[in-house]
């Protein structure tokens, strides 16, 4: 598997309206996009730090993955995302190596990326997302 860079860090927050001002007014970052991903029951806000992004995640449904995460663990880092080339091939290779996959096939994520998650039981407790830009 060839990871090209850290695509983003996903941070679960209760409210984008409350969290965005901290990232803009305290850290000096600029929110460049807010997007709802209905399939994942989440609203996202993106910031860039160098070539890496910060993705704030607000649940749109308490039963969604972010709602459940916040209820169980509170606000904080929810996942790390790596950029890859050949997402499906990487998933197949990981499955062959015994890695537990949440997604056996890519699905659509924010910013038009194809995404898939690896189960934290196989990644030492870290929910890991692989992302591929289909336009590259």
C-alpha cells in the first residue's frame, strides 16, 4: 500500500457553529467549505493547515456514527484519513492481510472523495479512513 499523505484529521464536534469560530478566531485558519453528507448523517467544515486538512464533523442524527461517537467518547479526534491511489486495490490487499474493513468497497465522502474505513480493532484503536480523489 502506498499512502501519499495525511488527507485530513476528523474531529467530532457537537456544533459547527460553536467550533468554527475557535479554528478561525483563535487558530487563525479559514473555513473554506461546509458540506452535508446525508448518507453519513453528518455536516462537515474544512480547514487547511499546509497540505493537510482538518475536518470538523457535526452529527445530523443522534443515531449516526458521529452522534454515537460523541455520546460514547465526547468531542475530539474521531479518525485519521490517509490519501491513497487505487483505493479498491488497497482494500483488497488489506483484506488479504487480515485487516478488518468497515467498508469492503469505496463509497462517496465529502469533497467528492471516494472513501473507505478500516476497523479500529485492526488499527490499534484508531479509526482509519482511506481516501482517493477520483479526479486524479
